[in-house]
């Protein structure tokens, strides 16, 4: 049995004590799994990622990470927090939330500096990470003057430099041009030979079969279904009921027919 990285049990989370984001959610993720969290906007996907990253904490229920309770009290201890931040990294949907340094190099070096790495090691690791993501030529540029795709890769580099065991990705292809989408997806497919744990929240069904081995479908803050990408993506009624696809009406002759629209992208330019 693979080690359970995250164990989420009966988690309830509310925003402003009123809006119920998660309603008794339970799921587990094992080491080395590639998991896709599928759901329409407002289904609870992003909330779950923030809970797994220790940015939010449940109103009730429990979350364990690497066999240890993930609580606000535990992360108040600097040593525990540093160790956890080294192991688990979140890339937000909007990279502007993460980017604040004057240059790309400084952005990627920020995490290692906080962890008090040696200067030579920081310089070496930052350069390696910039090269991995094909953004070495941007290292002296201001992150805020980059394109959306470049910003996304800088945000990714800023967490990958720490070589995390678990990568949490929130809508990694949102608002990107096709070339940038392909680069991000190709990276997720090949990162560390597939040995790392990757949890991706997305409603982009085109990428699911390439980036995930297992899927959870969320609806209204709970798990509606679970299965392999093939099983989930072939279940048209499920995808429609969870608002991941919708039917368009077409006029054929004198009759109107409804067809579900769902297009798969099968290959990426390299």
C-alpha cells in the first residue's frame, strides 16, 4: 500500500461563517498519485487546495498530511511550518497573487532565502529551475511585465525550486494561449518522471486524461463521483449534471436537437 499523503475526513468549510464551500468532504490521496479535481466554478475545488496547503483550516472534520494532523496550531511552530512548506507547494490560478519580487530571479530565489539556504546553492538551484521551465532569458525582467503564460511559469518555478513532494495546481491552463497551455501540460506530464504527487483542480476536460490517473468530480462542496479519467470522461450524464459540459441546441431541418459539447485535445506541439 502506498503511503497516504492527504487524508481528508468529513471536512466542512464556510466562508464568512455563511457560505458553505465544503460539506462533509472526504477523500484520500496516495504518494505518487496524479489526481484531478473536476468541477464547475464554486464547486469547492480551490477551497480544497487551500486547505491542503495549510492556508485555510476546516470548521469541522480533519485533514492529515503525511500521517500528521494538519492544523493551525501545528503550523504555528516554525520548524513544522518550514518542513511542510518544503514538501507541499500550491500554484494559484492567478499568478499575480504569487508574484511580488522586482525580478524573475529574485522571485524564484525568495523561497530558498526564507529557508536560509547557502547563497551558492540558491544561485545554482534557481538557475536550474529557470532552465527547466525555459525562462532563463527572463531572469532579469520584472514578473509583472510578462505575458500570462510567462507569469504562470515564473509562479511554477518559484515553488518548484524547493523540489516539493506534492504540487497543488489551481486551474493551471486558465486564461493561457494554446502554446502556453501545452507547455504547462507537458511539464505536468513529465515532471520528475511522474514520481511526484500532483493534485490539479480544473474544469478543462481537454487535459484530464494527460495529467491524471484518478479523478474526483465535485459538486456543491462534495464528491459526486470518483474514477479513472476514461470512466469519468465517458460518463456524459455525470459531466452534464456537474456542469462540466452542457448541451447546445441545433436546428436540423425543421427539428431542434440537443447535443452535448465536449471536445478532447489529443496532442500538444513540442
